[in-house]
C-alpha cells in the first residue's frame, strides 16, 4: 500500500515538473519551500525528556568507551615498552 502511494506521488511530481517547464526558477524555488514545509510538519519531534535521556546515555557511553580505550592503550604501550627493552 505504501509503495503504491509513493508511486502515485512520483507520478504526480513528474506531472508537476512537465507542467512547470515554462515557469521561472523563482516559482520552482517557492514550490520547493512549500513542499519542504509540508514535509517538516510530518516529522515527529522528540520530547524534552527523550532528548535529555538519550543525551545522558550518549555521554555515559562516551565516558565508558574512553575509559576502556585508555586502559587498552596504556596496557599495549606497556607491553610494547617491555618487549622493546
């Protein structure tokens, strides 16, 4: 069902392009802005709580990964120093 709707939208867009061959670039740009605004209205924006929760999760993950990689780097550098000495 979604594919059929998308195909119809593509055909509709193709027809609009054919009809607009004589229009100016300014009119095309105005149409583009209108279509962009319509698409932005369809976006489901996250709530403040969701943003805060995901931000905290990312910060914790970054801290844990940096700690892990720091320890691995320290261990490998000690190992290389031991082998080379």
